């Protein structure tokens, strides 16, 4: 039996330039407004048999705005960025340019002392592979855009550097179908 999992990227909690590594800020006013506007279309996700979310404030709040009442899953947390947590890419690049270059070039590198990109993708993939088959109603997970990117890289068995080429917009829905080790991306109208 197969799993049908819809990954919903959380509404935003800051502008792109203010994004911070491993940030746990709640939704900002614009994020609340966007989620409320999207609710009539996305409320259909509440029909899912199981509803999960990343443990971050913005994922929990996105799920609540949409009436999903999701269960927080620690395995769906964003990448552990170690000592870079709470800093922007610009701040880290200014302070540690070689470390940032190494991190971007080598998926096994973790110069920040946290999780490497490869470890992050593997953790998210392990979570995917342990989802129980549904009864047809499927599963939904409200997740950080980075978690959705990692899930896609894993599901498509793409090289880890593909992660950097995936653009996941707030409140976008990505559907994966399959079972452990055998996933496909389902594009829906």
C-alpha cells in the first residue's frame, strides 16, 4: 500500500533578507494574512487522515490558521545550524566566508557544528520512509520550506546539491506518493 503525503510550506515569518538560520519566530502579520487568505483553498487538507507539522512556531501557527490541528513531529525540524542558529546568511558570510563556501560546496560539511546537508536530507528521508500507509485520505505535513526541499531531494533520489536548486514558496503544496525508498512527485492541478 502506498502513502500520499502533501507537504505544505509554512506561511512566512519574515522577509527573505531577514531569514535566519534555524529560526523559530512565529508568523508575522503578512504571514497570518496570507494564511487566512489561503484558508478557503487549503482547508481541504484537513481531510487528511494524519496531520503533522514541524515543531517551529510558524508551522504550528500555519496549521492552526488552516484548521488542521497538526501534531508536531520533532523529526521534521529545520536543519540544525549549530552556532549559526539565529544569524542571517549575510552575517555568517561576512564573519566566516570560507566556512560558508565549504558548507555550500560539500553536503557532508558542517562547519557550523550542527547538521550537514546530507544528514538533514537523510533525517527527513527517514521520517518519510516511516509514514504509515493511509486509507486513501492521505497525510499532510506543514513544514519549513527547507524541510520540503530536503524531502524532495530525498524522494527524487537526487544528488544532495540539488537541494540548493529547489525553490519552495510559502503556502505551496507538494505531493509525494509511494513507500519507503520508492517515492514520486505528483503534480496536481
